[in-house]
């Protein structure tokens, strides 16, 4: 079983889903960040619980070279969309997509299947293939 599979199994056993795992460096500190989601939202207590359960797994299978900090959190209201599952879970939300032709589509995500997404923009519905997406994220109008 891979490290990601072990983490995903642990997260799922707590009643939430694994959204993403990101390794980054901030202020000269290595960070191993685990994002979790739930239809009911993610509480600080749930993040702390998962952090306590995952920490021993990471002691056995170190995810990064050297010292690092483990962070467990929600991906937030404005989050990156990387996987097909992220798009499917975000149907009905506002998204911004940049494609390989550097076109930017902004609007409501109407649908997402295994090949394309459909975005309702000011100019009409746009069908965008996953293969052509450079970056995508949800956004919130304040």
C-alpha cells in the first residue's frame, strides 16, 4: 500500500474525504499539507484528529527529506481543481479556467464528465476538455 493510499484510508475512516496532498516550502520550512473535505464542512477538531492519526504513518514512511511540518486543513472556499473528481464535486460552483490557448473561462460549472467540463459564461456555454486545462480553481464573489 502506498503512502497516499494509507493516508486516504485513514482520512476516510474519519468520515471525510482526501482532497489533495501538497508538498511545499514556505519561509524555508518544508510543509506536507493534507487537504480534506466533507459535505458538512471540516472542523478544526476533525483536522486535529486526522493529524494525530496520520502522524505515526509518516513516522514510518517519511514523505519528505529532512524536517517538515504536517498540516491538515480544508482546501477552502476558493480551491484549486486538479483532478476530475474535483471538477465533479464542484458542479454548481463558480470556477475560473485557463486553457493551453491562454483563454480564460469564468462562470458557473454546469457539468463535468470523464472528458470535458461545461462552463456557463457571459458569452454562453463553453465546453472545455480536461486535456486543454492549464489551471482551474473555484472562486467566490464577495
